[in-house]
């Protein structure tokens, strides 16, 4: 321990000629980060050597949403409290790091899952390393101006980055048609908990091979002098901010191919150092997990690289197929990647050619299996000049998995139904998980201490199933302790929201929270409508016993997603109305917090009473926020969807607030012909609420009937030329949702009973550890070693 402080002192001295207490926050961040890196160097090297000596796996992902590393790394090394104390002695508050923001190299669920999986693999000693992209700019920062979202670039590297080591010596080149660039790896250590194991996240940065064209410069062609540099660097300049919406852009395809090719070259180089040109062990020693379809051009690229080593197509394909496995994270049609053949041909023609070979091989294989022409047509990888990436991944891999039980079932009997009929043995379920180190230990030390006391040790940090021991100690005293902790976290969140967003909230109110990306299918609009319904009822004196409630929203909208942006504005308009209405301002408060991110989430999930998970049944593949809330003792107010179902199964449906149409109901409604307009016209309360979009209650700066609120209204009631009315079933679910919300509000008044439910949730959250999930991947998909705890 004194060790790390000595290292810090030396680093401060050598980097800045300063004493610890003289460092600015960002200097301290860099020096302490470097000191930590020095501390772990030997363990890191030993872990690398170990991974290299056994069968290992790689997690290929276009996104890794890591969150702040400083506290997490100190925590996993078991030295956070000591460092805090030692810094305090020097007059330095460890909270200074809160002002140094982290790299947000991901959009939402998929990227955060990748980060939780790396964390769990390190702790569970699974030889798994990550490969991704080092974006110069991560996900945009969100400001709220006049109720509207405004995006600002996220220049996360301006504080420097102590956690990544640049490995110039291991750079490789990647070629596109007419352009060759350098891929430079940056390695981040992923530190395990209660182990010496340390895994690696290797992120690639695109750079020019020739930075500067002197000839052009001499000819006064200044732009051309730096043209190559700019063109190369543009590839990893920015993270695409779309979540669940596919965009067929050249630059995006370049990003994908860039990191896949660089990663595979890296793996091949390591392999060749061991085995020379004999590739017969390749698939025995390496497993590659494709995080959704974004890294799927790895399949043809691996075939290409192997063919370059002298293999024929069939041999190369066999190795690629045995090496790769694919995880699907969404069933939304608009999210499924389908590249135009022309575009692919224009950017990566060799890869397109190999995809065609694979597509033909599939058709031959299906013919040999006696599959009907009709079905063969439905399974085409290249169809009508379009490359279907999910099909390619399903064909050219060992396994395909969904991320929650329901989601996997939907893949099997809907999205990939033909595939399931032909290759049933390839389908698996791997219900998502979250790391309890960050999402309980680090963000909720008070609750963590209570759990340690009840469980009898802090071994739940590496074995979350131990939480079940809590089931035997849910007594009045423990409930009171839990309620006291929850109150403390609510006070802390209130202070933070005041500081960040300038809004005051009442810690004695119920905290009803919905934080996640903004998307119509997640139905933040349903939540907004329910608040308006309750608002009107309170004004009419119909809810005399209503317990004051604070509704907290946090959500980024993709910059090009107009409806999502309109919903943000609508929520802010509601906040303006109910927070200032003397009839309701003590009973309802609505807050839209700005720039919701991992660090904000750490403060939010711990303070929630109710966790809003309101997606249209069948559409949220899993959800992982729901698990973070559960682990911190919030009750789920949600639909029968994704992992909500498994949460209710584990904690008991009586301990959640489950409402609304189920998948079967949605199917039936679609078949019968769902008519939201009829429901709206038949129910004056619904009509009044939905019409606040158009009746002048709120202002969206649009001319009457032409603004973004009117567009939302029209999409709900009349539909558009490209989508039926109320595509996401808001109006059908609204009455059920409102009644469930009111029931939860009544139940909350009995603090003991409510607290008991919270503790039951915590006691049964063990399944939702990403440690459990990662070990399932290690056992059932990768066949690698793992830690037995
Ligand atoms: C190409 C545009 C694009 C970008 C991101 C399409 C699709 C995505 C992701 C697959 C969307 C995503 O993050 N899906 C979420 O994955 C989580 C982790 O498995 C799940 O918990 C969420 O339910 C799912 O929406």
C-alpha cells in the first residue's frame, strides 16, 4: 500500500516536478493512474503469458462503455479506501476525480455489457481479451437547452489517458480499396478482483502511414499535404451515436473492417509465433465472440488472411466457422445490419468476394440437406444486392445466442426461424448480467457493508449467488437498516442533481426512475403519459392519498432521431407544468437529468425506489439497467419483457410491478387489427392526456399542427405511410400502467412491507451477475478455463 503512494510520489516528481499535494486534479489523475499501472505491470505480463499458453477467447466489439476507471481499478485492487485515506492526509479529496470524465466508447446496453463482461472475465480468470476501436470522440455529451437536447463532442482524451499503453511496435496495416492505413494498438488493463489475473482490452487507432506530404507542402498545396493523415484519422474519429438503428455509411463500414482486420492480424501473428504456418490448431486455440453484427466482417477477413497463408477457401472457411460465435442483441428490424453490395464492393471488394463464396457454399449445403427452394431463398446471405450480416454470422459460426430467455425464443421462432430449423444445435441462450463490483460494491458502499455483515463475508464480490443468504435475515431490523441506507442514497442523489442540473428534489418522495437510451420501443412516452394522467387526477382530487413522487428521466436521443428528441422536449414541458402548478408541485416532480452516462448511473441506481422498464413486450432483448436497479433494491415497474421476466421469476412476481400486454397479447392484437384511435376516442381520460400533444397545453415551437408534438400525436392516432398507428402499443398499455403505478404508490406507504420487497429483490439478484454469464460463455461456447469459486 505505502508502495502505491511511493510510486505516486515518484511519478509526480518525475512527470511534473511536484509534490502530491501540489498536483492539479488532472495531473494527480495521470500520476496516480501511472502509479497503478506500474503496480500491476508484473501481474499483467504474467496473465498475458498464461493466456498465450492455453485456449483463449476474444471479445470483438465496436463498443466498450467502460465508465470511470480510477475508482474501479483501485477498488478491484483492494486499495481504494487506503488511497483515499493517504490522499486525505495530504489534504487531497479523492472525489477530485469526479470532475475528470471517462471515455464513453459505447452507446448503451451493448457497450456497457461488453465492459461488464471484461470485468467479469478478469475476475473469473477467463482468458478473454477485448478488441475494439479507440474513438477520438466517444458518445456525445448532452446539454438540455430550453427543453431540447443539444449535442457536444466528447473530447475525453483532453485529460490524457493513463490507462492505455500505446504499442507502436505492434501496429499493423489495414487496406481498403485505394487506401491503406496504420492501426496502432492501445492496451488497457482489466483488473480482476481477489485474483492476480489481469486481462487486456486492445483498442485500435487509425493513423496515416505517411503523416505529411512534403512535396505537396512545397507546392503550397497545404490541404493535400495532410490529406492522407486526415483521411486515415477520420476512420476512428467518432463513435456512431445510433443505438438500435442501422445506417449504411461508408465510414461505418470502414470502422468495422478496420478493427476486425487489425485484431485478426494480431491474433494470427501471435499464433504464427507459436506454430509457424501450420494453422491446424487455430480453431482449437482461439475463440472469437462477435458482439452483435458490427464485427461480422471478421468472418470473411479471417478467411482471406488464411487464404493468404496458402489455404484453399474450404479449409479457411472451416477454420473461421469453428472460431467465431455470434451474439444477437436486438430483434428490431431497423437495427439489423444489411450492407449494400455496391457499397461493400466499393470499400472492401475482396471481402465482398469472399462473402459471395460463403453465400454460395450455404446454398449448396442447404441443397444437400434437401431444404426447400422457398426456405433457401429466405436464408440467402446475399440477396437482392444486399448482404445480411446476421445471416452470415449465423451460418459461419459455431453458436448464435440471444441475451435473455424470451429473446432467444423470439430468435428461434421468429427472427432466425429458418436457421433454427436447419441448425437447431447452434442456438443458445445467455442471459445478460452486470458486474457487482461496480454496480454494488463501488457505487453503494453502505449497502455493500450491510450485505457483507449479513452474508458473513465479502465473498459475494466474486460469488453473487451468496446473496441468497439474505433470504433468511429479512427481519424488521434489517428492513429498517435498508430503508435508512436507501434514504441516505436518495439524499446524495438529490444533492448531485441539484449540483448538476440545478433542480431541487425531495428525498422523502418516491424516486421513480427511467434511465436508458431514448427510443420509442422503450416507451418513455408511456411514462410521460402516465404522469399526465396522474397529474389530472390529482388536480381533480381523485388521488387523495398519493405519496409525493419524483419522476426522474435520463436519456440520450440519437442526434438524427426526431421523434426521440420530441419526446425529450415533451417530458421537459411536463416538468415545467407539474413542478410549477401549486396544485401538484408538492406531490409530483419531474426531472430530466442531462447527460446521463455510466457515472451518473452509479448515483442513480442506488437511489431508486421504482425501476421503470416499460418496453413493448418482445422488443427489449434483455435490458441490463433493470438488473442494476434490482441489485440495489429497487422494485421493477415493467412489462413482461427481456430479463424483466427472469427478474420477476427470481424475486417472485408479487415483489415487482409487472403490467401490460405480453408477447402473446401483442401478437393477438396485431392479428385482430389493433385500433388505438378507437381506444382513444372511447376513453376521455386517455384522449385528454394524448391530446396535450396538440391542444396547446405545451409548446414545441412548431406552427399549430406542424410541430414535432403533432407528429408524435399523428403517429400514435393515425399512423404514417410507413408505420401503423401506435406501433409500440402505448395506448393499449396506458390504463394498465397507470393502475399499476398507483398500486405501487399505495404500497409504498407501508414502509416495512415495501422495504421487505426490496430486500427480497436483492437476495434473489445473484443470477444477474455477469460473472455467472461469463462462466456460461466460457463453458458452453468458448470451452476455455475459468475460476472455480
Ligand atoms: C447499427 C446500429 C446499431 C447499434 C447498436 C444496432 C444495434 C445496436 C445494439 C445491438 C443495440 C443494443 O445496445 N442492444 C441492447 O443490448 C443490450 C445488451 O445485450 C440489451 O440488454 C438490450 O436489451 C438491447 O437493446
